[in-house]
C-alpha cells in the first residue's frame, strides 16, 4: 500500500506484535489461530475448506484474488477460515470463470482480510514460535484499540482440546452423486455406481465426495456424531472418514467408539483422510500431537514407505499422528519428507487404511488420486 495510506486493518499477535495494513472484505474483529499456506493457487478452495475452522490463513503467494471467485470452486457453502492475510491487495480479477471479486465475496460472507503485510516476516515468526493466537480487526476509519486487540488475542482458547467437527458437519444425512470437474462438461452425475459408501462428515470437502463418486461410489453422507448402528443401517460396502478441523482427541470422544464398532463388528474396508486419518489412528490405539506450525500447502513431498515412491501432495493439518505410538498390527505407510512425520497407516491384515494428506487436491497436485481407486478395489 502507499506509504501515506492510513492503515484500515490491524493484526495483533498474542505476544504483542502488531501488523498494520489495508482491510478488505468484512469489517469487525475476529480471534483465531494463525497459520500460513504455501499454495500458489486455490485460495477460494482453501478459504472454504472446513479444516480451517478457527484459523486465520496467511498466504505466502502474493497474487491472491487475481482470478476472482466462482461458485464451482467452493469446497463448502461459505468460507470457514476466520480470516485472510495477504502481501498485496487483490487486483481486479482477470479470469473467464470469475463471477465476483474476492473482496466482495468475503464481505458478503462476513470474513475479514488484511493486505499490505510483510508475509515473509510473519511466516518466519510462525515457523520459529509456533502458530500464534491473533486478533484481526478491520475498521475503514482506522481506529484501533491495540491493547484490547492484544488482550483478545491472548484470550483466544486455542485449538487444543477443541471439537470443531460438530460445528462444521452436516445437520442431517444426504446423498451425493456429483463427480469431479472435467472439461468441457463441468460437473457430471454418477449414474452407474458400483459400490455403496458411507462418508462420515467431520468437515468434508466437496471434492472428496466428488472423487468417491468418480471412482464409482454411491455416497451417503452422515453427520460426525453418527453411531456404528447409523453407519451399518445404510448397508455400505465401505466406510469413509473425512477431513475436518480441531483437536482429534476431542472429536475422538464420540468418533472413536463408532469406528471401533465398525472394526469389531464387520470386515468392511475403511478409508480416512486428514482428521479421518487421525480418528482411525486413535481407534487403532495410536495417539495424536499438536504440531508447531502444521502443514498447509500444495507442494508437500510424501514418501510411500513400502515402494519408495514420492508423491507431491496437498496438506492442511495442525495435528499429527505420533507414529511411535502405533500398535504392532498397524503399519506406517507414508511419511513426510519435510519433517518425517506420519502421513499414512494401514492395518496389517485388513483393508483399513488412511492418509494425512489430501489425495483429492483442490487445490494441489493429483498424484494420490489412486487411493480412492484402491479403496473401491478393496470393497
């Protein structure tokens, strides 16, 4: 922003650090955990990913907003991330699919954003100190009570111990038959499914459900609080555990008994992604830990242990499965080449497996789509 421009937004960290910039989107104030995402595209998918509930997202790529927004790229109905931090203010959109400007879209959905920020400095702070608690305020008049903002940031409870899946899950069950986007038809419907899948919604992205449909599944989505009996009443050929936000240990209070019931009573194939991966690990006897700053981006190298194959993946998680706590009958299948953290597990003798990364991408590479096909082939 011009050096003479009056700041209209302020980002306050709990340690007292202040970042001033220009606000866009909605006005007001929000408190959340701050993370950074390194993806070079897909800001709309990121903002509407339910896994970002309770978080403000710093985008390390500077050109955010230049392709506008459109209804086809929403991963859920409205933005879920609490706010957005960018280096450069969004320019006028230039893309044939755009139907609305980013700033107008955020404003209409009550999400605050700040531009003109030194995102390199902010990202270094997150990496060195861990994901901080912040307060983000946007006031067109530029009036900020910084002491109150810092106090609000310090008052944020954090994500540890927080069950956010209940807040982003569906209210009731529904069927899903929309498949992945393809040129030139766009989204088509699955008309000849081969297998029946129950997808438990801890904050499911639409593209995950599309991938299941494209792989040949008839998908029934159930709320996060579904019981073993609710799942088995659908008479599925397989069970899918979705991504989602918050502390897996908190969500596991009700999700783990359901998963254990499925494993104890049936031989059904089970496939989990992200929070679903963590839920499965907890159900099998493992534990999860809070990461320093998490993995958020579309360029994360993941190694498949058994084959040595490296996939470039999309990731979004602040908690991880502790591979050292896995029981002897559970194999570690994938690891992060960034830090060696666990990225996948499977049972030794049953078609029950999960991954921490996002094979559905959206945004990101599609190296891992084969996992959906592996799930279908196991049914």
